[in-house]
């Protein structure tokens, strides 16, 4: 789940009621998306990443509960780039790719 050479640090969220795993890789972003998608309360702090706003093929505004801050992922020429991590292979990008695929397939995020 965390890769062979990566050590996962477990961190408590702001209200210390649930442990949240860090989201550093594309795979962890996919896992965070599946958790968010199956969640009954999409804005719950139990989700590692929350989708706040999405404009297809332009940008996604996410809330990362590990960072306790908003994250913007912009898409240029079909390639998402995280403005916080300054990379195209972090969990925020993985989450956004899943959002884009769901939207392209279903026309909705519900």
C-alpha cells in the first residue's frame, strides 16, 4: 500500500478522532478517491482528501486533511499538475485523475 521503500507516518486529524494516513503517491490518491466516493458525507474530515470544486479539464480544488489546507490541481493539455507539491505524481494528482475519469465516464460526480 505504501510502496516497498516508503515509510508511512500516521497522523491524527484536527479533532483527534480518527487516524489519517498520509497521501504521497498516485496510488494513495486513488485510494483517497475511492474512500471519498464511497463516503456518505463527502465533506467529512474522515476523508483524507475532499473535492471542493471541479471544472473538467481545467482544475480541481481539493482539501487535504493531512495538510489541513486547500490544494489546487490544474490540468493543461490533459496533464494534471499539483500547485502545492509542484509535481504530476502526488496523491492530489491521483485523486484528480480519478475525478476526471469518473466525470468523463458518467457525466457526474454523484
